[in-house]
């Protein structure tokens, strides 16, 4: 056995011998089904301490031709798996046990900030080639500094394929965030090493980040990606499942409800079996939605007997505070809403799968999903799941504590004060307290950076910001066509809150609230919301720019509220 070639089973044996070992060996059965197929390139991205390295150790132990691993696996779940039926043959659990050379690379060993990517790749290749030459000394190597060529030389001489396992594959994007040329060189190397090379029976790479995109396209497009956004066939291996945690709680005499509130909440989507797909399209199948738990935190809680915050502290550049401080598009207000238990719609289309290319709030939120700070649920509609759009949320109490710690600085004081005003504004609206609504709108206006509304469009934007807390409870629709006009702002209750009133907000600029209320009735706006009849609040708001400020209690905003 070598350090990089055929590293053996020792690391996986240590995992099995640990006090707490959760059996995830069934993952091997899926990998066996894709060996030597077009799907043999597998990329798994997970937050830190979600079991990526243990899975990599397990894969090495299973496929390594030098490892004597049968006894490790024949007592595990893998050995009880039914054969995988493929078009070519039935694959039993031990079909590929010990059948390949395994090359194991942990990229954090090579990529340091002080060294160039070129030097790191050169060093890594020399180390692996040294193992190859020790294992196969009689091969006539064409170039013993070129790893790709050397693997080809071995394959061409003896026909032995390789299982390539790369842990922390994205180290270059974390250690050398701004070295774009180096990152491109690294991706080119990986593509040349694997793509269209028949000597690769299976490639399994793990990291925190999904594969880097340039524009809309993946830089390594031969890979099938299994991420926190779209884990699919590997969903149950994204973390600990509910049944696994229940079993641990029973063994270690822990309160499952308490453990669940602290560590549950990462909602992931499993693949949909063929015999369930018709039911899914009809809206009658929901088993594809599962929640997973943070493995490290669960293990620590079981070992210590105390449910607490065990979230892994990572490098400074991955600190939560560093990212949420980037106040793109009102990101801080979004964080306040999330900390209040809200969910926020997000688009993942523009995220480039790195830690530096941010063009919007959504790009930051996308990164936080992959770092484990946010849960994500794809948009489901008419029997289809859209993984480019969905909602984000803080998954559990442990992560909420991380957000609280990261927002304790003075720079967050104003944000939380504004959000508190927004919460009070929503409550006053529900209570039909029009004077208080006008007062709170004035306060929100004075806290905003733009102290003057120049027209009704600017007023609409300001009112939406003032009602930011409503996003927890409502879907916001602007300029909703009523058939006889357009409702300026409609707040429709989210399915989770069916008993709160729908809100119809009509805005006027330099007129009166009565004028706005009369328009709502004259244009019969409530008829557009027939489903909510009997539980609709008509909210008429006017902003008078010319109101005299001679008295301390003056305000520009006027409000009238009626129930319908």
C-alpha cells in the first residue's frame, strides 16, 4: 500500500471502531451501479463535518485492490442490499470489492496561499507518480513528471483501471480565492485527468462548494453533482436521517424532540422511484422530501449528553459574519427576517459556485446554503421541482445561535431597530390602528437612507421596505390586475398562515388617504381576491410631501384602514 496509491482500509476501520458509527455503506451500492458508465463521475458537496471524509475513506477501503476489506463490509448494510439491476447485469454488493487501483488525494495538502497552483500541481503529481513507480517498477514511463501520462502508461501495459477519490477538491477556490488564472489551470488539469479517459472506472470528488461555473456552465461538465441544493440519489447520505438520529437518541437516552430542534432542518430532495413518479406528478407522493441532521453536532450531543451548539468553527474567510456584512440588496434586512423565522425566496441561477463572485443578495444566500448556514427547498409546482428557484431559511436552533453571535456587533443595531418597527407596523395593520400605522410609516421613512419620496413609485418602494416583516407571512404581489385597475400592493397569506387577513394597499402621493380608499372600492379591488372575502383589510396610504413640519408631531403619512 502507498500513501496516495491504494491507501488501504485503515482510516475507514478507525471510523468503524469509533464510539459512534452510523452505517452509510449502502452508498457503495449506488456507486457500483455507475462504475464504467457515463455517470461514473460523481461530485458531492457538503458543509464541513457532514461526513465527506468518512465517505471517501469508505470508498477507498472498498475498491482498493490491496486492502483486505471483506470482513469490514460483510457485516454492514451494504451486504444486505439487493443486487442492482442494470441493462448489462445484476451487480451484487461485492461485485467490485478490491477490484481497482485507488488514487486518494486530499487537496488541502497541496494548495497553500504561499505557493502557486502550478507548483502545487507539480508536487502532487510527483508524489502520486512515486507511488505508481513503486507499485509498477517494470513499466516504461514516458514522462515520470506527468501524472495523466503515467496512469495511461500503467493502463496501456496491464489494463488496470483506477478509482479516483479526491477530498476537498475545491481547496484552490478557498485557499486562493482571487487567483483566477490558477483556478483555471487547476480545472483544466482535472478535466484532462478524467474526461474521456477510459482508465478512470469511477471518480468521486468531495468539497464544500459545487463545481465552479463560468457563466451558466459547469467547468467540469462530465460530473453529476449532488449538493445541498440537489442531492437526489445521495440525499440520505447528506447527513444523519431522522431514523438514524432516533436510534442514537434511544441508545444514549436523549430527548429526540430536543435534538431535533437543535440539529434538524436541512430539507433535501431524494430521487423519485419509477413506480412513484405518476403519484408525484399528481401531487400524491411526498416521500422525496426528507430532512437531515448535522452529523458532527448529533455525535457531540450523544457523547456529552448535552444538547448545545457544536457547530464547527471554520477559517476566518468562511465566517458567517463576513458574508452577511455584504449588504447586497438589503441583505441585512433579509437576515433579520430569517432570524425571525421567516423564509425568503431565492434564485440560484447566477451563483458561480465560488466564494468571491457575488453580484446580488441571492449569490450570498446561495453560498450560505452550501456552507450549511441556510436550508433550501426547491420550488415545487405541477409535478415539477425547480432547483434554480426556491426558499431559504435558518434550519435549526444551532444555526440560529450562529446568526445571533454574528450579528451582535454595533453595525447591526440599526437593522434590528428597523425590523422591529416593521414588525410593529404589521401588528398595527392587523389591529386596524390607522394612526399607529401612519406613525410607524413615518418612523420607517425617517430611518431609511432616502428621506424624500419623489413620486408614487418611490412611495411604493418605501412602503414595501417598511412592511419587510410581512414577508414571513405573505406573498407580495405588485400591480395586481383586478380587472378594473391595478392593486398597488397585495399581500396574500402564505399557506402556513391561512387565518391572517389579506392586505390590499393603495397608495397616493400628495392627495388623501380617503381618495385611495375610495379608489379601492370604486374599482372593486376586493373582487380580485374572492378567495379571501371576509378576511381582507383595505389599507389606504397617502404621502403628503408638503405637510408643514412646524409641530414636532407632524407626519407626512396618512392612513385609513377598513375591513371587508
